[in-house]
């Protein structure tokens, strides 16, 4: 009886061995993921706060009728051209050719106005005015 018990115990251990290795691999992977998460959180908590934009303008934009959707994010970002650091946010769709936007960026004011001027030079833009 003891030999039978020993044989069945040894057989169960061999059958469970792959499962134990899988659990060990899973535990190691989970530990690695948890370490990355904690390191990321530590880095984020030590990062400097982001300064608020110094340029914030609300604009009413009128586009030509051939613009299919003036509220489209791709269209709005294309209006910025090479003006990196600036973003356009949709405030309201007025109708098929008018939208209200907010321009934000690092400034200074003269650079912010230059971004608006470059947008007004786009052939798809009929007019831009402050609101």
C-alpha cells in the first residue's frame, strides 16, 4: 500500500510540475509588470508639473463650402501647419462652415497671433475672428 501511495504521489507531482512552472513563469511576469508600473508611477510623481499655456485664444472660424467637416480633428490640426506646440480645440459647431475653436500654445502673444495669421492664409479658411 505504501509503495502504491508513493507511486501515485510521484506521478501527481510529475503531472503538476509543468503547471507549477507555468505558475512560476506567470508570477515572474506579473512581478515584472508590477515593477514597471511602480517605476512609472514613481517617475510621474517626481516629474515637474506642466506649465499652463500662455497663449489661449477663442476663435470663430469660417471655412469654404468644400471642407466636408470643419469639426474633423485631422482638418483642425492641419490648420496649424508647422506651428508645433500649439493645439486647436473644438468648442462648438455652429453650422456646416462655421466652428468655434480655442487655440492654445506656449506664446508669447505675438507668436500666438502669427499662428492665427498663418491659419488665415490657408485657402480653406474664409475668415477667423476672435470671440
